[in-house]
């Protein structure tokens, strides 16, 4: 058995579930569960439809960012375009739609860059990551109601350094920039 790794069964089993709140963005549940050793416990879980984040790269090697105020943290954040997945929508379609709505640019050569669970301790949200080249011409933006967004361009290498220098706080944006930089350096993604 040399080289094999065995893991303990850590599965928690839902016994009952109670919906506490059902909103536009999320649903809050309190679940009664059974731990692997048979003991009872409770879990508070945020249910989310999922989201995407897309790294749009211009022909001259810039990333297109959006900057918007995030009420929950009380400040404007620099982020790559992102948004919630509509019911039964393909994540790539969501990413390309959000890019167009938030920046006016059209995605070309979209590549999947992975996915992540941003807060698995209390939420089932999954964020799909994509990178794309963008059309040279910027089209018209279509912001959601109540969405006020500033767009700006930053060279990929500068954005990468900003992540390392703790100047970009949004986790999905950080992870996608790091993955994109690695893909560019390895010749997997071309500018």
C-alpha cells in the first residue's frame, strides 16, 4: 500500500432544513445535521446560484477592470468583471454577458481558468473563472439597476504586482489575476 493516501470519512448528513430568508441574491438556511461520529449539530448555510469572474485582456496587454462601491465592506473595490449566473445559464455565457454589460467589450477566445468556493465555511457559492481577449472596439454598457461602475485598464504585469502588494482586495480578482499571469508565462494564454 505504499504511496496510497487514505482519508477519514468527514461527511456531514442533513437531517432537517429550515429556510430563514429568501432574497434576490441568496437564501439563508439553518440545517440540523449529523456529524460523522453520529452527534447532532447545526449549520447556517447561504445558498447562492453561483457566479463568474472574467479577465478581459486587450490587444496591448491590459486588463479591463471595474471599480464599484461595495456596501458590505464600505469601500470601492477594484475588480475584474463578474456577476451572478442566471438559472440554467452556462457560466461562460454569464461571463461574456457580464463583460459586455459592465465594460461594453465583446469577448473573443474565452478560456476557462478554473473555479473556486470563496467561503465554503458557510456558503455553497461557486465562482467560475474565465479569461478572454477582447474586441478592439468598445460598445455600449448596460448596467444593472442601481449599479454605478467605473472602468479602467491596467497592464497585466502591473495588476499582478498590485495583487502581491496587497492593493487589490477582491479574492476572486486576486485568484484570477494569479492564474492568468501563470497561464501567460506558460504560453497557455496568449495576448
